[in-house]
């Protein structure tokens, strides 16, 4: 009910805005093209994230023997009576009074209304059916969630830039440029037709935009017709059982305790979204922070130099509570005799497999793009100590203070059922301890950036030395604690 109220309220606002703009003006064109493009995009994206079952799913009519073409037409027509389409039609019709300058603009405005409604109906039908087919399994939904996170990360810089714009000075120009770009896309081509006619744009450009709008509607119709024909003969999706021809990672790692734990960890990272998704989320946060630094005027050279160290500490952070992610599976390690060191070492294998190539290749790339190969030793040193010292600290903390984590089988964005402040304290401890061991290498790197280039090499030596020492010490001590506190660790892992 709340969504209906919001949709009606937005429609009222849109109609009020359209009645307030000057007919035929540049402001009217910008408002209608951008707003209309957002409406079309909502019809495309909305069904993909909706959790409400689609009553017009063609599979509901599979047993009635209706021909695919007839059913496709009927369901498309039925889509016209949905509330979102009706509200969109009201908004689209409200644009007619804005483009009433002459017969050409009126004719194109009416044509635009028809194209917009057809696009909205067919787009929502296609994406609804694609979501019903493609997101039928939990793994597919988790993958879609991961893709959504990545897209949000990619869009976040645009949001920050949008907020940073001086709208009083540059707003109209940027909005006009956005409207120009959208007018050549399937999202805004139909909305731009009467606006371009009112601005006396050459007929060739108007015809090309009309062709774009018509082609998009035709593509949606062909896709809708093909999807309906397919689901009518495959009403229920059959997911074949996958045959495993080998032991996977267990066949690739050494036949030792450490190798077995490493194989389990590699398998988790490949199949369990709880492991990679938080790392990607932290990476997205770093992207936003870096962009904020750019807006604040910090030279891009410094940001390039920080990229690899930031990614390394993000990877290292992933092990600080890895025991709790195992849940009851950690019993396999607790019940075995004296496997603490193997547990601690094996769990770091996937992170080391990603982090070492990242340091080797990323440091050279960062120095190249910063046009300062003299900084390469410092990048290597700081990145190495952040990765290795972070893993050592994480190995220690996850044995000492495992806290409730998302249960196996739940989505990566679920919340553990047991709360408390332990997690916050452990995360702060990880940051402070890692910063403590990294500080000397960072100080030498800063001295080098301030002019004393001879300090770059001590940054490397300290980073490599301190990183190895902390990693080994944290792994050994963490393993000993794991052996001694095995039952307590199992109880803590199950307390979520």
C-alpha cells in the first residue's frame, strides 16, 4: 500500500512540474527527457528487484493450449491496465500541453506517448520474465546481488560527483548535456521527439531518434515473443545435477593438513558468497573515499600510490573472523589433534594467492601510472606489511575472539541472530594492531615522498621484515590458541 501511495504522489508531482514549465522551452526539454528516461529505466530495473510474484507470468497459462503469439499479445495488452503503466500514461499525456506549438510537435508528442507506453509495458514484461527464469535458484539470486553491489560501486563515483557540482553555476549546462546524451538512447529517444521538433532540430536527427525508439520497441516485442514461446514448453525449470569429475581443490593442494584446510578455503572463496562479497563491499567504500579525495583536490599521484596498499589491507581483513564463518564445520578441525597451525596457515592460502600477484603486478603498475618508479620499493614494502601483518593479526584475533557471523546458506547481507559489541571491538583491534606494525614502513615512505628518496628502500626492508615476522608469529600463536581453546571456538562459532 505504501508503494502505491508513493507512486501516486510522484505522479502528482510530475504533473505539477509539467504544468509549471514554459511550453517549448529548453528547461521543459531537459526536464522531460531526463525524467522520462528515469521512468523507462524504472520499468526495466523494477521487476528485477521485485519480490512480488508476477500474476501475468506466461507459465501460469501453459496448460491452456493458447498459441504463443496470441498469449504474448494478450499479456502485453493486459499489462496496460497495471497501475504503474496507467500512472506513466498520465504523465506522458501531461506532456502534450508542453509541445502544443504547432501541428508537427503535437503529432510527435502523441507518437511519443504511444512509444513510451509500449516501451514501458514490454520492458516490464521482458524483465519480469527474465527475473522469474534466471533468478529461480538461491545461487542465481546471490550472483544477482553481487552484480548489484558491483554496479552500485561503479555508480557511486557519479553520485559523489553529482553532489559536488555547483548547481547554481554549472547545473543547467550539466543537465542539458545529460538530456542530450539520453535523447540518443532508447531510454529518452521517444521523449525527445517533440522537444527536438520544437527546437527546430534538423529532420534527419529527429528521424534517427524515432528509428531508435521504434527499434527498441521492436526488440522488446521480439524478445517478449521469444521468451513466451520458450517458457510455454519449459514451464518448470529443471536444474541438472552437476557431476564432479575430480576432487576440485583437494586434488590441487598438497596432501597435508595445511593443504586440506587450504583446499577447503579455496572452495569457500569460489562457492560461498559470504567470503568475496564483504571484500567487494569494502573495495566499493574505498572507491568512494578515493573519489572524495579527488574532489577535495588531493593529487591523483598519491591516490594511485595508495591503491595497492588499500586492496592488500582489504584482503587481509577477510580472515579476522574466518573461524565463525565455518559454523559447525569447524568441528572437523577441533576434533582433530593439534591442527591449529595447519588451520591458521591453510585459511590464509586464498588471500596469499590473490595478494602476492596483486603486490607484484599492482605495485609496478601503480609506479608506472604515477610516473615515479623511485616509489616502487615503498609501494612494495607498505603493501607487503599490510598484507602479511594483517594476516598475522587476523590469525591471532580469529582464534582469540570469534564473534557471531552470517550462517552458512544465508545471503552475504544477512545479519547474525546474535548481536553484541564484540565484533566492533575485534575490528578496531585489527585496524590498530595492523597500523602499529605498518607505521615504520609508512613513515619511511612519507619521508621519501617529501624529498628524501633514499628512505624508500628502508620502507621496503621494514615492510618485508615486519610483515614476515608478524605473519609467522600470528600464525604460530594463533594456532597454539586454536589448539588450546578448540571447544570454546566451536561454541562461539555456533553462537549465531
